[in-house]
């Protein structure tokens, strides 16, 4: 992609920026730690965006109306000259706003396990409000929260993040776009279930010197919130397209790329 300076289109800067699309509860804390060990502090831009619901329709995207996303993208633009890696829970699409070429990477996770982990994480941070406060507003009724679009984190959100879609309801189009992006625009996408092997391959592709990582931010037994009845079924029904994407990654993509 070319960029415009003083009315003249030229080639973009040669060194790409690595962009970790941090999908929450997919070993993101471990990967951020690994990023910190492979880049000097000044080279990394790290951010956490709170919540997934947009002030507009559907979920937050790079080009949506949400001010918190705009602020992060503006900060990255202002520091682009010295950034080598971005680590943020921003959906796909940052490359459209930068002069440098962007090379994406991410990790996926089996969606029921991910959603249950997210539930426990929200419970552990319940004193801060956030997602747990939203769930309490619905009496911890997952069906009601999902139907109201109040808990996108529990409904095909891995496909949204990888496709860059704001769609409230995910279908075949977003799933196919996510697969296309993985194959065409990502340096590598790993699976949490094959963490060590995938981290090794990611480090090789990004030419990292340190490929050692350990699992961080796991909830202890006392920090796990009680799961309502039928939770596993609800998560399964709400994540058909995340499940398909994860299965494709495990059965097709990783065998060809590891």
C-alpha cells in the first residue's frame, strides 16, 4: 500500500510493524510478556481497550465511532516512527491507518474453554465493575445478556477480531473473511492448545531471539465464579463460527504451518 506525502505517492517505510491482535483470554498476558522480552520498551506500544460494545451498532472496530479506539490509533500514528510492535486488543485493520506495513499475529482458543475462562476472569475483577457488572444487570442470565448484545465477548468474538467486523451477529461472510485474513495478512496465528510449538514458530517468523514463554494470569480455584446451569450449552450455541474457525486452524492451517 502506498502513502501520500505532499501530494506525491511513494513506497511505504520498509520495516513492518508487528501487530499482536490480543483476543482476551487467549494467552495474551503470556504473549505480551514475550513481546517485552524481544523488543526494547520504546519499540513497543501496548494498550488495553475496555469493553467490546460500540457506541454505534455492533462491536468496536478500528474505523468505528468509539473515542477510546481513536485515541489509541492516534497515539500509534504519533509514535509510528519508532514503534516495532503493537500489542493491543484492537480488531484487525490497523494497517489502514499507518504508513508502515503491518504484519499481524494472534492466538485462537477453543471457544467454550475461552468463554468459561472469560467468565472467571470477569468474576475475579468484579470489584472493578466491567463485564461482571453488565452480567449482574441481567441477573447473570447469559441468554438475556447475549440476546441484548450486552456480552459480545461470549459470542463469536474471535471471528470478529480477526475479520475486523463490527457485526452483532456473525455468519459465513465474516468467517470466510477471517480465514482469508489469516492466510493473507498474518505472519502467524497460533492455538492456545498448542502454545509452546506455536510460540516457537511465531518467534522464528518474527525473528525473535527469545521464544520462551510461560502461562500467566490463570485464575486460582478461589477466583473462579460460579457458572450458571446450561452455561456450556449456551456458549456452544453462541460460538458456532468461532468453533469453525478454531477447528480449521487446528486441522488445516497449523498442520501446514508448523
